[in-house]
C-alpha cells in the first residue's frame, strides 16, 4: 500500500511540472526546427531561382552589348518598308541565331500552301511530346483535333504539340515536311536559314533578321496565316472539355496597333523574339526583333520603333537609322 506524504505529493507535483515543461519545450523546439527547415527550403528555392539562365547565342556572341540609336533591348533588329523595301532600321541583321517559335511561321506557310484538308482529323501522339525542352502542353496524348484547329493553336498560341503534329502528319512524314521547310526557305532566297523540326524547340533552327523579314513578307500574302496569327483567342473542344487558348502577343489586342501578321518565339538559346507586319504612320512595315533579354522588352522595342516612325512619318532613306552591326 502506497502512502503519499505531503512531501511526496509536492515532489510528485514538481516532477509533473518538470515533465510538462519539458514537453512544452520539446514542442517549441520542434516548431523552431520546423521553421528553420522551412527557411532552409525557402532559401534553397531562392538559390535555385537565382541560378542564371542559360545564355543565349546572341549573348555569347556579345551582341547584347552593342548600343543603337533607339536604345533597343533586342540584340538584333530590322525594320523595313514592305512596299518600297526601304530599310528604316538595322542592327546586327546578318547575325545567324536560333529563332525559336518563329519557326512556326514557316510551318504554317508550308501547310497552307500544300492545300491539305483543314477538316482532316489528327491525333496527338507520344511522338508529339517535347523531349527537347520538356515543355508542357494542354493537348494530351490522344487528343483529336482537325488540321485547321492545330494550325490555329500553333500560329496563335505557339502550341508545340500542335505544330509537331502538323509536320508529322504531312504526306511522307516529318522528314519530308522538314525538307519542304528548307526547300521553301531556299526558294525565297533565305540563304542563312535552316530548319531541323517544325516547332522551334531546337536551337538548330536558325535564321537572320533579313531572312525572317522575307518570310514575313511572303507569309503576309497568305490570308490564312494573316487571320490565324492575329487571332486574339480560340476555343477547342477536347472530349468533354472546352479549352481556351490566347495569343502570345499582347499587342494583337492593343487598339493602338494595326497588325497584319505576327509571331513570337522563345527558348533560352534564342532569347525573346518577335516578327510583325504592321501599319505605322500610314506605312506598312515589317519588324524583326531577335534575342531580347527581358520578357516584355521585345514588345517595348516594337513600341519604341513605332513612336520613332510616328514622330518622323516622312522618313527618307537618308534618315534611316543603323544600329551597331556585329555580324
């Protein structure tokens, strides 16, 4: 039989308080450890986010360090009057660089000129999944769309699986399609242009600003390409779902701009790219911007050129500006 004296009760109580205090201290310690681990993980994320992006080919070549009269942020720029072929602005226009999804403009041109049935049904397969950059897509394997729908998504929202499926389903398959892309480039006099696939995910798809201006001029003559590249948004039915896609170029929705054809592009090796046919101060202009470092800087460069032309609508050949050429 246990007998509790006053002292033993006091000792027991004191011991209980020590146990309780230790338990609380342990909980506090665990919270501190948890917070410390969280901060460590957060710092790890921040450190990972701070890792510099892979330098573009233009950056490696030193093109981003050249200044120009308009203080453009793109390493390469080329602005030409579509009617007169007068060059209004040029900067490193002969530099051969990766062109990212500007590639899809040639993809669309080859498909359009082939006069293939736009209502033909094409299924997205595993072959269309990006193994080059690991980019994501809302067009899952097994998605069934028409050729016309794939064209719209490829040209408006730069959908990579859509572009690849267009090339893969071309008569003769992907190798024949790519050869057609290169044959068309050669026919147009795009001597410094080379394609290896239809999406632009490969850095081996390369061209110059001058060559791309030629492509824009020809593509602008195609009503289908004009319509699809300047479409602000588009919906497709995928199974029981309706997917909404939007343009990759916010200037399309800007009422201050009159854009007849456009295409954007980006991979780390190419930087941010943009080509457009647009009317400015009564002149039909073709603008090409390659290897722009910032996410919005290519659009900012287009705005800078637009303001410059609008402030000098009667620009003559002698008034054209030339950037610092490094190629």
